[in-house]
C-alpha cells in the first residue's frame, strides 16, 4: 500500500481540526507507516484541486467524473485503513491474565494429547501393515511383489469428500449403479 | 528357564523336517511354492525367515491364503466437540469480536440512501453508560471502543425485493448430525454415526466366530487385489462405488483349523486390503454364504467379534 501512505495522511483527516494530536489512541495506522521518500506515479494530487475541496470518507461528491472517481477511491481505501475503526487495546488485570493463561495452557495440553494419540494410532497401523507385509513375503514371493506395486503418482477418486460440520441434503447415495460400459470402438 | 526370545539351537530332527522341500510335489504352479515356505516356517521356528522366504521350494499345501477386505465408510461429518473445546472456541470468537474493527457502515449503507435510513433505525443506542467504568466513554462511529460491537441487520424489505435479493435472504437450514438411522439403531444403514468411520462386518452361517471381515481364497494366478475385487462382487453385488486405498495389505490374521474340520489345510492366512466406499449399498448375494451384515464403528466391532480376531484387527482400524 505504498500508494496509500502519503495519500492517507492528507486525505483522511477530519474536517474539524482536533486539539488532540492522536484522537484514536492506540493503533493509528497512518502514523505507524514510515514516510515515503519516493513519489508513486499513481497518486492523486489533491493540492491541484481548486477551492476548499476536501475528500472525506463516506461522502458522495456532486462534482464531475474525476472528483467522483477520487471520492470512490477514498471510500474504498478507508476500508483498509484501521483509522478510527480499531477498538481499544485489551488490558487484562493480573487475575484475568492468569485466567487467560490457564485457558491457553489447558488448550495446548488438549491439542498435545490429541496429537500424541493420533501419532500412536498411526504408528500402530503402520506396524500392523509392516507385519502383514512381512508375513506375505514369507508366504508368497509373487503375491508380495504384486502387493508392493504402487501407483505413481497416487490418484484419489473424484468422489473423495472432506467431512463438513453438517451433513448434505442427500446424506448417502444408496441407489448408485456402476456406469454402463462403453461399446468398444470398431477399428478401421 | 528357557529364554523365549532366543531361538533354541538347531537339532538334527529340525534339519530332517526340511527334507520334504527337496522332493517337490508341485500341484499348482507358483502358489504352492508360497505355501510350502509357510510349512517349513511353522514346523521349525528355528530357521531364519530369510532362508525360507526364497519361495522357490514347493511342498504340500498347508495354509490357505486368503484375501480379506476392510471396507469402510469415512466420516461424513466433523468429530463431536467436547465441552471444553466448545467453551474454548466460544472464548476465542468473543475475543475476536472484541478486537474486530468497527463496521464501516458508510460503505455498505451509503449516506442518503433508504437502506442507510433503515439500518440506522435498527441499530442499538451506544452511549457507553452500560459499562460501569471510571473512564469516559470512547465512542467512534457509533461503537464503544472498549467492547465488541453489535451490528443489527435490518429486516427484509419485502416490498422492494427482487428475485435476486430474495435469494440472498434465503435461509440456510443446516441438517441434523443425528440421522433417522441413529435413532432407530439401524446397523445395516450407512447413514448412521456420521462422525465416525463405519466398517463392514459380515456374518457367516456358523455357530461361533460368525462375524468377520469378508474374505476369500486367493485362486490360482490371482493377486490379492484381484481376489478382493472378486470378493466384493460376489458378496455385496456390483452396486458399490469403492476405491482400493493400496495394493499393500493393512492387516494379517492367521488361524488354525481343527484337524477334523479340514484335511487339506492346516489353517488359513488372511491378508486384508483396505478399501473405501463412496456410494451404493452392500446387498448380500446368494451363494456367498453371508447370513447378515452390519456397518459398525471400531468400538462396536469389539463386541461382535471374538477375542483373538479382535487382537489381530484392532490396530488396523481407526478410532474416529
């Protein structure tokens, strides 16, 4: 948003001059930006506007095409700026901080437990698979070799579905039938 | 005391048992070679597996090789949240609402429009007096900066509504996660327990150990995959959209026959392949020997199946 830096400071100033330098307290994003040294080519030069024309957010300009366009741009850019939209910084008391930390640590514990359980389950599945393959190798070499063939790359079917929070309208297609096989093309 | 993990030393009797391998009684091509190695392995546990696994020494068939199928229906719905998870997610969303920027009403409801007038009329009064604090209220753009903002959307203006705007207001009614099959406990339904993986279990006409995963003998010239595909058609019919996860077996189970039951084989070795069903129904086919079937979760399978079988299969299944 290099275009916006010098632009914001000039454009998004309130109409009435305020006594306080930073009326929004914490998080005045426009002042947080470093002043730009380069002049971008697509800035709108407001200084050339005649009279007391000033652009403020949310207004509709009665002027011609150019000023209307500029006003629209101001409106759009004001959405990205946190100016006067950011709420107060959360300041927790000591007890509140303790509560927050406890909740966070409890959550971390839950997540860690889940991760460990999943890891253990996968490990068990893997060793089960390995044992099966070892037994197959002992039993039959040919079956083992055919079992070791892997498609490269692995292809997943189109019907593969990720679980959602709530089920679809038709939960299960019970009346699925395999598609009719295409007739073989006659060779010329 | 004999150390069980250390193989006992090789004796002359053990070497004699290897004898039948020298004189092949080849009945069925390559497959008998496979089972022969199994024979040698079972009779003398001393021989290292590498010597046996060469697989080129045929002998009398002792173990029936079977290919089994672990057919499962993946969860359709996300896992159930625990009360703590629910509370934590609620806490996080409240924090986010508190830290959210003020709603830019001048953009969505421009000044001077009818929509803006309707919007402003519906918004709650924000004067900062609901918070008992010593600081003076900090209200910017009709939002108290010390707390989260409540934005009330105006009701539908039915008079001015067009077809397109009516679509926007169309209510999304989420379906229930608990289905009819859940309430009726229909174990044959695939719409039961949407948040869990369901595995197919079939019941054979047997007094004991009837419930099992489907399995079939690997015939001459067939691979495990080929047998599994044939098994699926023979037991459940063609109306199932399935996908084999891999050619590699996921589980292995071996059981010994009683000597009076089967003269040809000493037992069976089943190699299970994992497969997933995406659509269709399992319909028990005539001549498959299947009396009943059920789609069960992992913990339910434990109660249907006998202990030795459960010990073999449990680790290959997924808990969720």
